[in-house]
C-alpha cells in the first residue's frame, strides 16, 4: 500500500518537474520568436523581453514554491501515517509476544506438573 502511495508521489513530482521544464523551455522559445519577428525598435523589444522574463521568473518561482509546499505536505502526511502504523505494529507485536509468553509459561507449568506427578 505504501509503495503505491510512493509511486503516486513520485509521479506527481515528475509531473511538476515536467511542467516547470515546459514553462522554462516555452518561455525561452517565446522570447526567441519574439526577437526574430519583432516589428519594433530594439529598445522596445528588449524592454518587452525583460518584462516577459520577469513575468516568467515570477510564475516559475510561484510554481516551484507551490510544488515544494505540496511535496512537504505529502511527505508530512506520509511520515504521520508511518509513525501511526509503526505504533500499531509495535503494540500488536507486544500483545503477540505476551500471548506467546503465556503459552510458554503454561507449557512449562504443565511440564513441571507432569514431572512431579510421575
């Protein structure tokens, strides 16, 4: 069950990374196209490139922060669930050990009684 969760988390992380790379490549391609087909002065074009690159940087920063926040949240949930499961398994193991200890004690008593009675 945890393996499936980890696979989904990895898939989401890979998807987020793909989106980031796509944004970056798309932004660079758009900037290059704008430079090649700009019908305006170089000064105006440079200003547009600067504005668009700032906009792209801000969008990328926001997306990275959002992705990191989601990853941290999922990792935190995963850790809490793991700790809870560990405590449950530990408790079950302790109960099972006590139960087996009771069986062994009963067997030892029965063995002692059998030796004493013979």
